[in-house]
C-alpha cells in the first residue's frame, strides 16, 4: 500500500494540545467494533473537475481542518495539490455528533484516535485510543502467521515453456510465490502461501487474450496448517493435467 498524504490541521492557540502526529482523516463509529466504523460522512464533496488522483493521494484532494478554542472541529478547505492552477474550495463545514480524529506518526506507523462527542473534543485522554502501526516487518510476520499453509505447483519436463508460461489460479485469483519464499520454491514451480482451508486450483497459460488458451483440469484441494501440499502439472494427450502428488 502506497503511503498517503496527510491532512492539514490548524489548532487555535487556546485549544487543548493534540498528539504531535499527522492527521490522516476523520472516522465515525465504535472503535471496539471494527465492522461499525468508517469515514465520517461529510456534507461537502470534492470537486471532481479539480481532482488529480495519484498513488499518494487516492481521494484527489487534501482537507484543511481547524480545531477551535471552544473544542469544536471545522472543515475549512479542500485543496487540490496535484492539479495545476486549481484553487482550494472554501468550505466551513462544522462537524457534528460523535467522531474520531485519526493521528499517526506516519501512514503505517503508531497512532492515536482522539474522540469527539456531540461535536466537542473529549479532553479526557484516558478515552483516547492508542494503536500500533503496521511496519513492513510486523505486517509480514502477521501475514505469514495467518497464511501458514503451502501450496507448491511444479511442472514436469513434458510441459511446454515450463512453469514460466503459466499462471496459477486459486479460487479464481492469480497466486504466485512471495518474494521471501523464493528460495524454498522449486526451480520450475510456484510456492503459494494460503490460509488453511479448502481451495479450487487451476493452471492456465499466462496470456489471457490468447486464442485457444490452454487450461488444466480443476482440482479441489485441502491446505493444512504448517504443511506443504504438492501438485504436479503435466502435459498429456495435448492437454494440461494437474494432479496431487502422494505424500
């Protein structure tokens, strides 16, 4: 995930100190129930004619907010930094109800969510929510712990172009070898990492627009925790055949 640009925050001199971090948005909902929360629903929308989307700014604009000395919070402007000559939109929308400011040390770093109730800042810092960020190393460790089953697909000498000419599809999605599993992957195969469970596996020629694109049979397999499931791709009677190898 590409790091996103942070918002602009202006704090009036008499307002309470907020975390010395960047603001990455406003969210609403119960943070103890992740399914209940999402972006705050603003009345103001960005001007699509002024937006320039890029990997560092998915929304196409940056918001300017002001924390007022009375504890209220206001959206003042929408800025379009990647669109040449685009003037900011003057907004002045006062946020209402319950919501949270999403502060982080960096886009993926540690952070604090600061609550507002009935439109006013909650000054009691015991009610602020600390969060651990997802640095790449920790994210990789968590991903590996979850995807703790291995599916290895190897092509034998009968397969034209070897495994490099084909794509592995698991439940309809292309899967490949994670970079840090390149060493244990076979020289002529793929080492996909999956959560334990049942999967539908098929191998197809890599070029999706090719006429008469070759496709193997579909195998229904069961991937187990901390186990390697080995499949072999062969070319028999002018057809690709995928079989499960015996343990």
